[in-house]
C-alpha cells in the first residue's frame, strides 16, 4: 500500500535504479525505420577511469641501461626488474622503454600500432614550469586531492568548480539529434558524463534494464499501462511532474535497449570475469546493438578502482594492471569482431600519478602528471605523445623533491584530441573545453 503518489514514484524510481531514473533524455518516440538504420558514420569513445591514481612511473619504464639504473636507484624496492619489462620502442624516439609485465595482454597491440601512450598528462590551468610553480604561479585547485582531481580530470576545468563533465558537454553539442542517449555509464554516476542537458543512461553490467514485473504477458502489460497512466496524472507540483516524466522516459529507453540487445547477435569474444571485464563486455553488447538504437555517436564510462597504493603497491598494482590489460585486449578483439575497430577509441583516465620517490610501507604518495593509454583502430599507435618526463628528484619536471611530475600536456588537450576525432568542429572546441585556448596544441595527433 502506498500512502501517496510521491511515495509510489519513489518506489518505482528505486526499482529502475537511481541513475536511470535521473537521466534526462531529449525526447521520446522513435520512428521504426530510424531504429533499424545502420549508421555509416558511427563513432564511440570508451573511457576507463582508474580511481585512486595509477603509478605511471611503474607503468611505462625506461629500459636503456643508464636510464633504467637511474630509475631503479630512486625506486629502490619498488623497481620493476629490467628483465621483466615488456619492451617497446616509440617510433618517434630511439630510446627503449618497457611496459609493466602485467600488461602483456595489450603488449602486442603496441607492435600492431593500435596502442599509444600519452606521456605526463595532467590537470593544468595553463602551461607551467618548475620555476613558475615554485614562485607560486597559478596551478589547479586542490592538487593531490582525490575528489578534486577526479572532478577536474572529468570536467577538464582546473581553476573553478564545474557542474558538467567534458563528455557531457560534448554530448550537449553532438547528441541533440540522437534518438537514444549517447552517454552511457556502466560504472555508476560520474561528472564526466553529465552535461547541461545530456544525462547518462546508467546501467549495471550483465543485468536486464527496466522494471521487473513489467514483461509481455497480458497481466504485465496491463500493470505497465496502469503505471504510465498514473505517471501522466496532472499535478501542480513541478518536482513530482518532472519525476514522472523522467520515470516514463527511463522506462521507454530501458525497454528499447532490452529489445535491441535481445535482437543483437551474441558476441563470440570471451571477456575476463572481472569488474572491468564485465563492464567492457556490456559496452561491446550495446555497440553491437547500435543499428537498432539508431546510434551514430556513443560515449561510455567505465572504471576500475584500487589504485591509491600508499602501501603494498607492487602486488596491488600488478593485479590491477592485469585486470586492465586483459579487459582492454578482450574489448579490442570484440570491436574487431563487430567490424568497428576503427570507429571505437578506448582511453584511460586517473586522478593523478604517484610520487617517483617511494613512501613508507612499500607504496607511493599522491603526485600529478602521469601516462595514459589510447587504444583503437584509428589510433596512431606504437608511439609516445607528449614528452616523457626527466626522472630526477628535484629535476626540471619535479614540482617538489619527491618526484611529482609537472604535466607537459593538459587534460584539456587530451580531451580535445578525442572530441575532434569524435566529430566536434574545431570552431566549437571552447564550448566543451573553455580553457583550450591557453594551450598551443589542441590536437595532439594520436588519432
């Protein structure tokens, strides 16, 4: 028994899922012909946020003898043995480097030129040197704070709070004519996928979407129609009316997605049974259903947590990078299976890097710039972008005397390069990245 309409709506919203209930879609109703249209101009961005701050210093490691010895002398017990490194040589450099040994699943993508590394990227208000930093030049608000740096990475705005993320603003610009939400999160709510108008469709990997008990039997159809009639009852309460509209939209979209997924051919690619593996498997299934959804553009948000390695870093990071590499490799194989490898670009994000100098307890502290992966058939892989930092305590790239690398590439440039490939006109870059004009190279060229 429900004592009020508001209570009933609240219960229904809970059944759908809070994130799905809060999604704000532009409109309802789709022409059946449009739903069956297979786009010839499909593109997708797939973000993987590494929560906690991945240690880039042990992800991409110098392998030349002198450079490795300098690395090992500072890293001490955290140093990855040189013989264990997975060798890579950037095509634009003559120096050898190595991937962390737990990334063997994506090592071959480097040689196939489907994987690139963006070096020393991080949040920036504007370009800044060590001397300028030490003299107090403007730097991102609340550096080294998890929550603040996560928000700035996802918003691409480092000098003031933002209510929207850069993917959300990108969806605001390019998603207005899409009939199904282009923002889809399989890792809960995020600032990254929140726009001024666009809201993400938030899903739980491996589950069906929508309300239980509202199937195709006559009784269930009658129940669903009764719910819809109740949601359409006029009310003077704006909040309740908006809640009703959002609930009805969520029901319609979940039904459409369920139908599209049920009609899509099963994937043959095997995914690892890990959190990230299940997330990327769900992303692949939705991409497989893109024709039924009428999707020309899609942005996905995934995540993997646990990278805040103040203690016990070696086994913790090894396990996490194994999960990352296995899931990314399976996902790339799925895009090949689906014939969309050149249309899907996957990339990593994280709070920040970690100090080059170890901390007590076999771990590292919060730092700043770090290295990230970009994967896909359109990626100009097998190379480094940005500049690998000078690994020297108190050196030209160190913001402190602990190895906190000052980024030489901004999150703004990283996101702008992805957004331009996604279809954002150059003339509209500042609408998504308001500070991009402070950086001389908005397109980093990895796509």
